[in-house]
C-alpha cells in the first residue's frame, strides 16, 4: 500500500486523478505504517562536524574534492579534512541575504542535451532571491553573475540538477506564484521553460532520482513539510504521490532535505547536512555542518541508490527505497533542537582531494 501512487495531471488550479483505485490507495496510504527494509535499531546520531555560522546548504563535491557551502549569504570551500576557505568573496563574487535560503548545487559532468551545449562542471548555481527571482552562476574561479531569470514566480525555494537525463540534463528550480508551485527547467544557455505550474506545495533540498529508483527513476523528487508527503514530478509535469514517511509534519518541522546515495557510496563516502541556527524557533539549530559515514549508514541498511530524507525540525532521517513499491526505514537523528536546511550531500570518497586554502 505504501508504494501505491496518485498520478496527477499538470493542469492549472486543480489536478485530475486517473484510476479510481489510485485515489483510494493514496487516501489510505497515510493511515498505514510504512514498511521498513532494514531491521529495527537505535537511530544513528548525525555528527556535528564543523561550526559554520548561518549555514544554509552544502553541495558538491567539485572535481578538486571540496564541498561548496553557503552560510550567512556567503560561499565557502570546505575540504574533506574540514579546512575551510572563503570562496567568491571578491567584488565580482557572490553575496546574498544573510537571512535568506539561497540553496545551491554544483554542476557535475553532464551530457550535452541542454540547449545543444553542456553545463561546465564545477560551476556553482545558487538561487538569487532578489527581484525578479533567478539563478546566479559562480565559476570555479569565484566570478559570479546572473545566469537565468524566472519571471513566472514570486520567489524560488528549490534547485537540483537533472543528472539522469529525463529532463534533458537541465537545471530544475521550484518557486511559487499566487499560491501555486511552479517547476522550471533551465538549459545551459540560461533559457527556462515551465515543466508544470500546478505542482503541490514543496520546497527544500530537491533531488533527481537515479534510473533504478523503481517507477520514479529520473523524476524530480521533492518534499512538502506541511503534509509530510514526498512527491515525484516527471518531465511531462505529471505529479505522483511517492510516499509519506512516518515522520513529524508541519512548518519548520516536516520533511525538508533530500539526497540520493550515488554509485560507489557504500564502498566509502560521507553524507553532509546543514543545521542552521534559527532564533525564536522551537528548533533553534546549532550552526553546524553535520555528517555521517557511508559505513555507519550501511550498518543501518542504506545502500547505493537509496534516498535519504531528513526533517527540518530535529533532523530525523529515513532512507527510502523504491523497487516495485517504496519502503522507508529510520536511520538517524540530528542534534537535539536541530534546524535542518537544504540538501543532503552524499559524497563518494575521492582518493586525491585538494585542500581548501586557510580561512581568512
């Protein structure tokens, strides 16, 4: 029952459900306890690895092995050993709102289907929350500029790369306008098209599913913190209710951060997550970069291709696996009072990583 899905057509203002059976199954799914694929055990503790004031999101790695972190409106490079250096801090670099949520991604090596060209690997793409909303590009040398403008939204709240190719290896962003959720795809020349203008409410650390993720392979996966629902959005704009994990729900509480375990992760790697200090909030946060090793996650049953999902309030983390149906298993808890933001970055160990320069 957990794996049953509700398929919605992307039509404005309302959605049409196809089979009557799907309606019944989707309505009953929240009442059922999601099945687990791992044996019950005490959840792992996310490790508070590095302090970073105003941490919002972590992405990467770049080809030199460094992570890219956005904190208090500025960018930093963080090496696997924790060495940190400012990035894009010059006059032509990046500066965002100290209080905003400018989520980011690092371009991997992708195919050339996006607008007849390819995104340059190691470029950073970050939500530009000024008016009109758009996406900024930061090259590996730290030079920043407006890459794309999304005129159809009032604000942006999510970003991911299509690493599988069903969206043409484009950059995907989500935003809202007049209480509607809009998903846009951006090609390598900065041109944007609307995937759907009637997606359900969603925000946070979006991720594109690998091809082997059951019936949702290649779809954009997103979370709605208020309902607790995970959604899958196809390149045709159709939206499917994927799974509702047994997790707390609500604003600043429910599901927020997503990330897939890439090939090779189980053999050696680390997962990273942002815990942002947030004043006057039931979950005040710690301003920490959190991490968990692939060995620890493997002991909880996580394998390559699984989706990790963490709540904004407290960082309670489950792993979701989709074959013919989808199942979820608890794997970890964040720090007491943690306030989670952005993506879960799952990084395969790299034998030779260049250390970030010392922080100034």
